[in-house]
C-alpha cells in the first residue's frame, strides 16, 4: 500500500470511529448496554488502527493492535498511560460482554465509558492532524 492509499484508509477508519461512536446513543436510548460497550470498543479500535496504519505499523489481531499501540505510542509517551489503560479495559469489557455467559452491563457501566472513549478518539484525531 502506498502513502496515498494509507492516508485514504486512515481517513476512512477515523470516519468509521466517529460513526461507530455516534451509534452508541441509539444503544443507550434502547438500553442495549452490552451492544453499547461493543460499539464503544470498536469506535476506539478504529481510531487506534488508523494511527497504526498512518505509521505503517502492522497488527493481525485485536491483541496485536493493543500491543503495537502500547509499544509505539504509549511507551514513547505520545499517548498517555491512562488512555492506554482505558483502551485495555474496554477491550476486556468487550471480550467479556461478547463471549462470556451471564454478563449484563448496566447503564452506569456504559455512561462511565462514553467520555473516555470520546477523549481517546479525539486525542488520536489530533495526533493524525499533526502528521
């Protein structure tokens, strides 16, 4: 993939991050808490992956994306540790909500995630605009 193709993919992924984040309101209104957690995770995932794509960093799995994010952006101080911890936590919550039995998130769980998810996506958008 050449630089122009990568830039188009980065724009697409960031747009997808915002669209997915905006879906969360519908799930909150309909009290679909597990689905809301899933969509919040994916909104953050799309933003993180856009950052990796921008720097031509490859990852094959969701865990790989977390590892590359930590190695290239958190360890170097580009992204703060609190944001990285949030990303890890929401990854774990999504895994639990999607695959474990008898897990039902509550309204408070979801509402507590919306601000930090928006903040992480915004930080990544700001970083991408610098490059």
